[in-house]
C-alpha cells in the first residue's frame, strides 16, 4: 500500500506520476521479502496504472467509474520469477527465498515438471500457483496456425 501512497501524494501537488525508479526507492529495504518479489509488485502496480490511463484515454466514459489503484488490500499475491526459486526433486520441496539474511519459505510439494514462476496468493486460504518453466508466458496462446 506504500506504492499507492506515492501517486496519491504526487497528484494533489501537481507532480509527475512516479515511475519505476521512484517506486523501487520507496520500497527498497522496507520489507522482509525477496528483492525480485518487491520489484514484481512494483511492476504490477505500474502496469495496472498504465492500463487504467490507456483505457481512460481511449474510452472517455470509463472516467466516471474506472479508478487508479487506490484501495488498501489485506493480502497481496507474492511472486517469484523462475530464477529465484529452487526445486529439490529428491526432497520434493520448493524453496522460495525471502531475502538476504532471512529464512526461505520451504513448501513440500511433488511436482512432475520443472517449476518456473511461482505465486503465493490468498483466496479463502493460501494458494500456490506454479508455472512450468517451459510454458509460454501467460496471455500468449499458440494455436499452431499462421
């Protein structure tokens, strides 16, 4: 929610919308999370803000109901890129780093594939979303036709 506060302070002051560097400086070293996890949260915030700007620009009627990220959330999904996590096949455990000098999050899980991106979300309980390393990025669909 610290990310939401930055543009909320900039807007009334007439300052420029904060970019990636400003948001990363606000969050750097303040959370007990892996640095890439924090960067992914900042990227998601910026992507949501840019999508809102684009839609409001292209669809003026959306200005009455479409808002920039503004609401506090009790839980935010945590993501680890493919290179951050480690899967130990023999021990059947997935190790997700929580940052330098902190214990990693260890999840006992049997996977039949090499894990890539991992997301820990809250939906009436914890959910672990694991994407296979060789899977295409979400949003890309291969139809096999040209």
